[in-house]
C-alpha cells in the first residue's frame, strides 16, 4: 500500500521529520502515537502534499507510485485521503456540490463514469445517514457552522463517498465527545477491508479502544522510535512518552 | 426633536490584504476568449470631435432637426465640463480628439432588409460569440439586438414581439418610426448635462436599443442587446431607452465584448429606464469588455451612466455581472419617485490583474414607503482594485422608506484591494437604512481541503467564488446565470498559482 523510506521534511526551514520509515500493507491499520510536536500531523500533511511542508529527503510510494512530486489533488485521486484535525469551513459552497465535485474528480481518475445528479444525491443521502447527520447538512455550506463533532462526521462521510485506498486520520478524536467518537469509529471500522489501509494518528490511547490497530508506532523527534502491537498503546498510556523521547534524543 | 435632518457622512473602509498567501498571486495567463477582430471594411470617421462631427453623426442617421439640436446642446455643455476625478481609479485620460466617433461596417450603409442581406462575416462574429442571429438557431425565448461598433446589425424576433405590441428596435430607427415616444422620454432620466460622459454620449451617441412595452403587457420573451466594439481607435457610445408603460413587465439583458488591443478604448454608454405606475423592469448586464492583458496594457474604459425612474408601485431591478474592462465607472441607479416604488441592485464585480472597478448604485427615495435593496459582491484578484460606491438618500418626503445594503468583498491573493464607500443621507426620521459589510479571503486552508478531495485549485476557486456570488446569480435569467458562472471561471483563470 504505502511505503515510506527515510522521509525528511521541514516546515519553514525547521526539520520536523528526520528519517521516518513506515510500511503499511493493504488491509492494515497502523496507529501513530507520540508526544506533542513529534511530527505526527506533519506526516499526514507531507503525504497529502500540503503547501509549506517541504520534503528534504526520502521517498513515499503509494501502490507503487512515487507521490511526493505530485500535486495534492493528484494524490487524492490516487486514493490518498486525509481526514483533517480541524476541517475548514467554505461558506457559500454547498456540501453536496463540494462532494459531487470531489467524487467526480476521483471517479474520473479511476476511469469510472461520472454519477448523474440523481444517483449522486441518493448515494450522498445514504452516507449522510450512515454517519448520523441530518440530510440538511448536504445543503449547508461545507462545514459552515458545524459543531466539532459534525465536522468530523462530515469528514467521515467524504471518506465513505470517495472510498480511498489509504486513509490518514489526523487526531480525529480531538474535540470529540464519547458518543461522537463511537460514531466515527464505527464508520471507520465499517470501512476496514482487505484493500484499504489506515494510518491513525492520535495522541491518546482512547481512540484505539474503538479502532483497534494492527500495529502501533511511536513517533518522537521526527522518527519512529518504537513499534509494536496494539498492546504498545496501553504501555504508552501507562508510562507516557518520556522514556522513548529520551532514547530518541540520545541517538 | 430639534431637527428632522439626519445625515451620516460617508464612511470609508479600505482593506488591503498583505503577506501570507503570496503564493496564490501567481498567474498562468489565459486568453480572453472574445478577443478576435472581425475583418470588415468599415466607414470610420476621422478622429476628432467638434460641432461638425456631431452634425455629421446626426445627418448620417437622417435625424430630425430637434435631435440634432439636442445633440449640439449636449456637446456645448460637455465642452464646459471636467472629467470627474473622484472615483478610486487611476488611468491615463482619453484624448477625446484622437478618437473616432463613428464607425460602421460598409455593408451596413444600405440598410439590409433582412438577415439574408447582412454581411455573413458579421453574422459569423456573433455566432463565434455564442449569439446566433438566425431565429431558428437563437436561444429560445430571447430576442437579440446586435450592435456592432456604431450600428445595429440585426434585431431578431421583431415581428413576434410586435404581435404583443412590444417595440424592440435600434434607437436610430425608433427616432424615425416612433419620434413622439423618443422625444417624450429621451434624456428625461439622464439629462444631457448629467455628467461628463453622459453629456459626451448625448452629443455623439450612435446606436443602441429602444424598448417600449405597452400598458398591461407582459413582454413574451427576454430582450437582449449584444454590444461589440470591433474597429480600432473608436469609442462606442450607445444609448438605450426602455419605457415600460403602466402595469407592464419586461426583462432585458445586455452583453458586451471587444477585441484585444494594446490601446485603451472608450465605451461611454447611457441607459435610461422608465417604469411607469405599476410596471416592472428587470435589467441584467453581463459585461465582458476586454480587460487588458496581464500587465495592464489595453482594455476598455467603461464609463457608463445607467439610471431608472420608478413611478408609483413600480419596480426596477438592476443585476450586473462585471468581469471585463480595464477601468469601470458605473453606478446603475434608481430614482424611486412614486410611492411604494421598489429599487434593487444586485452586483458581482470581479477584477483581476490590473483591472480597476469603481461601481455601485444610487437609490434615491422620493416617494413614501419606497424600498430598496442593494446586494454587492466584489471579488478582487491579481493586482486589481475593486471599489463599491453607493449612495442611499432618503428625501424629506420619503416617509416609511427602507433600504437594506449588503456589501461583501472577497480577496484572492495578497496584491489586490477592496474598498467600500457607502454614502447614506437620511432626511426623514421614519426612514430605515441598514448597511452590512463583510470582507473575506479564499484561504490556503480552503484550497487545500478542496485539493485533498481531488478538486484542482482553479475549480476550487471558481466554486468558492460562485458560492460567494450565489445571491446575485439567482437574480439573473436562468440561461444567463449559467453563462455568468462560466464567465467568472474564465476571468479567474490564472488567478491562483
């Protein structure tokens, strides 16, 4: 699925990722945990191609395609999806229009026929229901006036519509109460299948009670400093990140 | 209360975006799609302007004595006037003696009696612009008057309209066929000496459309005029007069384009609307004059006076989508003369590269319980300057009058500017004036969200801008709302790097 090798990246000339390696195979769920400032969000942004995140070394290939030279929209069309920590509002552009443009662009890339408005509306309503959002959210401006939980569910709905092959969830649990967290987790779990992979970036173990990962990695000081199974998350919960950070700095 | 007069001085709000999203300013540079030149032989008057030129134009059109005198009076007034300088625009003033004031394709010298006699090259010009003039090919339900430089080339569906009693013809013909109507209304809304450009237009106006809707008639189709400047070093001075008699209704649309040229060309039009008691006029403009190149070279100077008088219970609605011209100076206005008259102004003004627009409206409330609504959407990209300038005046008799103004600016990139100049004068204590204004930007975060969902930046910007303009687009006749959306897309091409 995705293979990241010796990835270096900086923001405003400050090195954030310093040689990150990660292999995620189809169907796997990897959790990336780590202290604040370790570079967790940077990883998602670099992979998605956000402006201002400069790759200074290494490679990342998605299903065999080197993605680091591609425009963000090209990466998205290849099946890379980033669920934002803080989804931004686009006033005046209806959610439905936005979703249609998005699905059209991705389907075109995949050589699939564009859905007509009726088909699309039906599909969008279905997904809207699946994430427990009222149908009226389709008519409202993108994230306009949505609560934190509604924004995250809207992200999830987009993910369901686009059916990406790699989903990166960037601190999706931040700002969510336990009910909303469950809705999001259920949605994610429903999408797990043998052809889809997830990178779940989170600060807290809590989310991983609901989205159970196959692997857990600790990101500290721009590198993966420890990898393990889901039990590593529990260990981190108990011990904190300090012992791993010290080890990373000592290298 | 000691005084019944309340006046709020003009407040000025200027927003210039700086710094952060410098990246967005980069341009790719796409072509203006209506920029071609039609190769036709034209009769073009030598440059220069004096009383003889005014007489020449009048004679060329075989006008009656009164109209020649009317023009001369305007010309004499114009000579005494100064070009206005209060607008927030800077440009090199036109040399009025270097312009030609009349140009017409030679083939139009003997008036063609039907479309079959019109030079095919002219017809092709309009086809290329998406305005087929053959009725069977034309947009269903839209009658078109096509004005090419100084003359009207063709007017479609005239017979069909005549059945309803609707008069729709070039004003130059109406002068001969309906002299009493022209004499009664010409210059009653925009007098000859109203302002510098209106005076100039009154002296040298060439052609334009005349519309008359009889009492109680609902015009059976959309009327539209398509203005095309073709000849170099000429100005276009068209004059449109629309009279909606009591209880009638008409929806009218104008469109404009011009070839790409390095020099600036002048377009100084006058539009007069008369809505008699209980009549309704809906006037829509899609203005796409050549805006100049990305270095700011060339483009049309669009200095236009548009005004309507609404009598008792009448309603006038101006909708404009302004994407073209190097410099725009334009304030479609309503004089709400009768009680309960309603005036509306819906505007989208988009400026890119080095374009400058100073546009807005005037709502003059004279009658009781008159109402006006102003929705203005300014979009600035590139290095452009976009100003809204609006006057709302509640006169001493305007008891119970109301105005609502909403003025929104959207900035794309960090080199452009948006300005708002609202003037509010209220001389009746019961009048209510509301003014709301917002300024927003297309942010990097919004663009990234779109891109991350597979939508490229140009599509994203056009979606965001269209969303921003939605309230205005819904006022346009449906066929044109789609056109307007596409036009914005083209005009914005290259505004995002």
